[in-house]
C-alpha cells in the first residue's frame, strides 16, 4: 500500500515539475519566483496571511508534498489571488498575476486534468 502510494508520487512529481517549468517561463520578470517580503511590499505579511510563490511550490514538489494536481493548482491560484488582493488593479503586479493565472489555468484545464488523473491515477 505504502509502496504503491510512493510509486504513484514519482509520475505525479514529474508531471508537476514539467507543469511548473511551463507556467514559470511566463513569469519573465520573476515577480512570482520568490516570496514577497515587507521590504519591497510594505505591510505584505499582515495583509497576505497565506503567501505562496514558485520556489515554495517547487520545494513542495521536490518533497512530494502534493498528492494531486488539484493541490498544486490551488497553491498556484492562491499565489495569483494574493497578488490581486495586495496590489491595485493598475499595478504591474496585479496585471502580471491575471496574465499568469490565465496561462496556468489553460495548462491545467479540465480536459487535461481528467486525462492526467486517468494516466496518473
Ligand atoms: C518576488 O517579488 C518581486 C521580485 C522582484 C520585483 C521587481 O523586480 N520589482 C521591480 C519592477 C519594478 C520594481 C518585484 C516583486 C514583487 C512581487 C510582488 C507580488 C507578487 O505581489 N510585489 C508586490 C509589490 C512589490 N513588489 C512585488
């Protein structure tokens, strides 16, 4: 039972690594590559209680913390949503988050996820 779950995580891990590479390529300015801090974004840590960024997601992939593509997707959406909560709509960060969210959702759309779920269980 445990081996099966472990074995299952291999392919899922590969899939998520590939998915993250594809999506992160769109973050050319690397606004989402690292955790946002209070120096560059005043008051960030008191406004955004559940921060998320690509480096944190990468670490979670590496330690097999994601057991499904849905879990990965919710961290991705959290990351984008944080940026639309903290930043005003006219800012480059808000716009970058909206663009990134659209790209990410295309990569993780329903059809693909159901195919992946069938393939990876
Ligand atoms: C890891 O986060 C970042 C890294 C680098 C930069 C950056 O290069 N900013 C320069 C472009 C104009 C200043 C911005 C950010 C950044 C991301 C964000 C997000 C994602 O909200 N942010 C918000 C307010 C101020 N700065 C940021």
